């Protein structure tokens, strides 16, 4: 299938992986849509397409029927034009499902009823370092964040800068776990018909054969440590805010290797499992959306939606729509670029080829280059997590927050 186009400029990407829902909502084709979020796949297209997208608390919304990416990290959630529409969808969708082993059995509540418009006294931790220096966003996005924070302060919220770990730590934990699980889901297809998978997918999933069982378990154990580190933030703040990805790049700017090279603004909240939402906070001079993330305590999705809704009511951005032209033809897509040459030694290539054969993979030269290109990054991520641990340190695995 061809990729979805960004309704604000069809030469630009929508973000993914819920790219179709993001484009459809932004274009006004649907009022709302469902997506899944393993490392940002609801919030990325929501941010790049200028809409609202909520990754609910892990376990709040059933994943049954979702095409599995990662058992440990998959979240299902709504994308809509406004935070209010996301709340309406969540009212209809949230609830216990015994068919999903991660589903939380909790009392039903109305998220729409929580949209009071009043955020006076709300304590907000601003993850400024995350988007200014750790995973730096363009100057135009920083300026939009400054303006958005001023709006929240004007509405009576109490803002304070706060720091979390480097984004690369969360990304390593998520990738080593999620790519291992993704490979396990698709192992048969990758062995028998690798040519039926897209190169972006192969550039990620094939590298899982280089992830050792020890690395997978170290990532799961480190995730439990990270969950504990969020607890003091939940005690002090009602919500956290930071930038969302964007603006959207042009199609020709993307390379498969970017998955391994670029930091992530969204992944920390997949690791935490708490709710996180992207919403529009302005536009570039070229008319591309800029967005903010609002994150919260586990199962306090209502506060995240209340904060996002109050911001939307106080700003003009929901009144601006992409200018769609009937019968317009999108510019042609650029050719798929060659894989980035792998920075590995001949001896490493031989070792990787042996691992691939033992995994039952039969790869052509292009597919093998994708695998080799990812190899140094897999080792870097695994190295971040290697340390002496007590044998009693438990892994996070698939978790619930309790009743």
C-alpha cells in the first residue's frame, strides 16, 4: 500500500504507525479513529497531522483485535480533532476485557464529565530539558511550547521544570523488549517470505536476532526501576508536559536507519505505561502543525484530557483546517533509498550472517545490509543496560497497575 499523505502538505509524512487514522481525522474524512501506540504510534501522527491523539493508561482500553506489535508495550487509543472527542471515544471504549490479559478491572468513569475547563491550581511538571537539549526540537517548536506554557500558566496552572532520565535510556529499554516481541510475532513470515515485508519493518525487526535473552531481561528489569522512578513525580505533579514530535518532514528526508539513530520524545510514556496525549499548539510559517504532549499518572487519564481540553478552549488552533483541493494530485513519491551502508567490520558481517542462518533467515543483499546497519545500535542499547544486578531484581514483563 502507498503511504498516507499529510493533509497539511501532501509532500510531507504523517508520522506513524497509525498514519491512516491521523490523516483521515485531519482531512475531516472521519470524526475519530482508532490507533495503537507502542512507542508513539498514536501521538506521532496526531502531532504531525495537527489533531489530538491519546495513548491511554496501559490496560485501560482493550487491545483485543489489535495486530500485535509488542505484548509489553502495545496500547490502543483514540485519535480525533479535539480532546473532547477523544474523551467521548474513551467513554465508549474503556473497560475491562477478560480477553486481554493486560486489561485492568476497574470501575467505569466518565472522561467527558471531567472536562470542566478549570485547571486552576493544577501542578504541572515541564520536561523542558527533554525537548530543548536531549531530543532537541526546532526553534519554531520551542517557541510554540513557550507560548503554550504561558497559556497554561494564564489559566491558573502552577508550572515547574522537572527532569527525567535521558531519552536514550527509555528508548533502549523499549526497543530491546518490543523488537524482540515483534520478531517473535512475525518469525514464520520473516523466515519464509521476507520480501513481503516493507524495508522500514525489516530494518527494525530483523535486528531482533542480535538481541540476546540476557539483553531482553535486562531491559525488562530496568523498566521496573524506571516505573519506580516515576512515582515521586506522580506524587508532586498532576501532569507532565513536553513537546511532541514535529513538524512533519518531507518523504525524501526519511531513512530506515533513523529508527535507530533518532531520540524519541514519546517513548518515556510507553515505558511508564501512564496516559499521554498529543495536541496541536500552532503552526510553522509553512503551515505544518506543531504539537505538545500532556502525560499523567496511571489511570488519571481524566486529568490529562481536562488539561488538554482547557488549553484547546483557550487557543484558536481548532478553528484552522487543512485546505483540501478537490481533484488535486499529490506529488509523486520519491524512490525508496538504498539502505544506509553498515558501519561494521568484515568479521562482524560474517558473525551476523552466521546468526541469520541459524535463525533460519534467507536474506538478499539489500535485506542483509539493513540488518548489518542496525547491529551497532543494538549493541549500544544493550550496553546502556548492562550492570550488576541482584538476582532478586524482578522484570516488569506484561504488567497491570492493580484494581
